[in-house]
C-alpha cells in the first residue's frame, strides 16, 4: 500500500505520520493554555477587581463570561473543525485566543474585561475540540494512544491547578494583567509549531451543510442553563429570571434533540451521545468538574483571605494536586488503560477524589495545611488524574473521523458547562450557608474583632457546607462510571480510521 493510501486510512501503525509526537507537543501546549486560563484569573481576580472597580456582585462575570461563551459554542466549534479541517480551526483558534487575551490584559474597565473573557471563550470553543480531535485521528494505535492521552489527560486535569500557580507568580511579581498577556507567547509558539508540523490525516472532513437551527438551539440552550445557575447565585432560586432561564434551557435543549433526530446533517449526530459508554463518560466528567471548579475558587479565597497566604504561596499550595493528577494520569491511567476496563479506573478514581473532598468538609479557620489540605489535595489529584485519562481516550474512540470534532467538543462541553455550573451552584450554596451562620452568630459579638471573626467563621462554614455537596456529586460520578461505562479495555475497542471505517486493533501492553 502506498504512503498516500496509508495516510488516507489514518494508519495506526507506528510507521504513520513521523511528526505525530512533535505535533503532540504543540497540541498539548495549546490545551494547557486553554485549561489554565480557566483558573489562572482566579488568583488575579482580587487585584483585577480592585483596579477596574468591579463590584462583588459582578466579579464572577470574569469567570462566567468565559464559561458561557466557551460552553455555549463548543458544539459549533467542533462542527466547524470537522468542516474546515482541524488544523485550520486549531491555528485560527489560537490566533483569536491570543488577540482576546491581549485585549483582556489591556482592559481599563469591567465591561472591557468581561468582553475580552467572552471573546476568549469564543475562540477557545474553536480551539479545544480541534486539539482533541487532532489527537484522536493522529493516534490510532492503542499503545501510542495510551501514552498520548496520558499526557493530554494530565494536562486537562492538572492544567487548572497549574493556572493557580502561574497566576500567583504573575500577580505577585509582575501584575494581574500578565495572567492574560502570558497567553500570547503560548499561542504564537503553538500556532507556528502546528502550522509546520501537524499533518492531518486525509478523508476525515465532514463537508455536509451546516445545521443552523441546531447551532442556534444548542448555543441558546447551553447559555440559558449556565446563566440560570449564575443568576441563582446572586438573585436566588425563586427569582423569576432564574426560573425562566431554566425553563427556557429545558425547552431549547429538548427542541435541539428533536431537530437533531430529524435533519439530514445534524450538528450533533445523536449516535455520538446515545452510545452508552460515551454518554456515561460525558455525564460523569461533567459532574466531576462541577465539584472541582467550585473547590478551586473556595480554596483560593480560603488560603488568601482566611489564612493570609500571598498569591505565590497560594499557587504553590496547589502543587500537590498537580503532582497527584500527573501521577494518576501518566503512571496509573496510562499503564492500566489497555489492561483493565475503563470503569475500573474511572469509578475508583472519582471515589478517591471524593475521599479527598471529604477531608475538606472538616475545614476550620485554624486548620493546618500539612494535616488537612495536603492529604486532601493529593487524593483529589490522584483520583481525578486516574479517572480523566481513560475517559478522554474512550470518549473519542470508535467514532468515525467525520464525527471526531463534535465528539471531542462534547468532552469539552461537559467540562466547561460543568465548570460554570459548579462555580455558580456551589458558590450559591456557600453564600447561603455563610449568610445563615453570620445571622445566627453575629448578635453575640459585641466588639469589632469578634464580628470579623464571626464573618471568617461564617465564610469557612459556607465552604465546608458546599464541599459536602461536592462529595456527593463525585460519588454520583463514580456510580455513573461504574453503571454506564461497560466497554472492555480501551485498547481493545474499535478506533476510527481515516476512511470513516472502524478497525479492530490488538491489545498491546503499555510499557514505559
């Protein structure tokens, strides 16, 4: 068979595209930029809020504007990647993300900041599914796929915590604006490398007409859902606008599903999500991220406001979580992925993370880092890294190349929507518990120092209350993984080839 024919089939053999491992470096760099950007601003948020005069009620929009645009447009971005070509979408997404980041760094008002964050989300929605789908179509050999997705899973899981560390350095030693400017060199290097190195397998584009009704319904439905949770945080669950957002979201997403089942070229082919394993992975990943993103915000404020940590010290405090995620993904997940079924990695992984969360439910003002936060972060990282790695691989395995973009977009959608919901939902629970605690205890505090103490105690009480919910959410993610994900070893499942057919691959043993 000729070299051209091999490329057209997306050959799984190690003798395929010689540049695929170089390409992985630039894909991973782009993914790191997108993931860490979701959390890098958390540490910079107090400084940016003060400089730009953003009110406490509006500060969450620095996070939520990004999540709304990203989560709402991911399916559209994935479909565009399938239509235009993943390499082209990848490079364009990087260029736009860099420009939006520069705008955020130069922001002179809250509204300019919110707009820049929304633009970051728009281009991130094009970039992220293009990156994952490139990985899915370039690495089809089971042994190589395990290694590649081990690296990708570690970045996807640990990138958020890396963002907290980098954000601490930039905020303390430079300026909060550098948490945005730092994306520019990341994007330039990744785009240049991708342009010269990535060779996308032929024959995998989906040139069907764009499903405009599907784009409109899915985007409005997801944005309404996320905004409903965000609104609930500031205005309560019974607020008329909050309720109307949830109702609108349900109507729009049901209409989207009906449209997709009837149109000739759907935005999201239902075969992608109705597959038992992929559906279980999307749902369990989304739930796990709900717990994780709320926790990032809680711990950041706990360490800086309650414990008095500097931004850099706060960033380093998250380092054990990063180490745990990298270990879980590359040393546990990647080594066992072709040996045991995915549910025996995902289910226990989420339970280990839930155990770490359980430790944090006992958080107090005088809790020490070494005896409480350190073991909790290690368990969280280890569990999440172990679960993320096989989930990322299995979610894009067995799909036809023409569906790779939207299948990848669904992975990112579950994470981004989960992150937005987690931030809003758990913040709402924490704020409510804090208010109740302060109301009940402030009467007995006559002096100002005592009142300040009660406020701090109320804040920590709110965090621990919300973390209890996160424990339950992670336990539910574990149950879903055990129940729905029934595929055998990921290395033994069919993987997509370049011609739109599925090839059965042998199961090698991963050796590092």
